[in-house]
């Protein structure tokens, strides 16, 4: 993720390693958050793709065993996924977030 984003890892809380950041403004909250990251949770490795998944259905079909929620990709074992596809997902998601920031002038 450091190679993809060009940003060194940074802890976000006690268990999330993030790369890069962006400022968000929602209906009820505003703040800074990582552009992408991961957390080695007990049940699965959680990968945070802040772009969501609508743009990446084709890649997700090629990834292997996983599940998703709004912006999280859950992988039980890295050996169950195609690592080159995972890298593409992270890269494209980061570029998607970065392009939104560029358009917003940040």
C-alpha cells in the first residue's frame, strides 16, 4: 500500500494501518480519514477501500474468497485471493479517492 499511495503507514486508532488521508464532509460529520488501509482483525483481514465497490465489480469477481461491506473488503486467508487482483483493487480505489480530491481542489 505504501508503494501504491506513496505515503508511509500511519496508525489510525489502535488497530488500523492507513496510507494517505483525505478530508470528508458528510451530512452529520466531518473529519480526516485514511485513503486506504488495513486491519488484521481476528476473524479476517479487513482492507479499507474508501471508494466503495461499485466501480470494481469485475475485479471482485476475479479476486477469490472474500466478502464486503460499505467500504471494507474482508479476507479470511491471503492464500484464498489473487494478490495481483488485490493490488489492482487497492490501486484503483486509491486513484478513485485521489481523483475526487483533485477535483475538489485538495
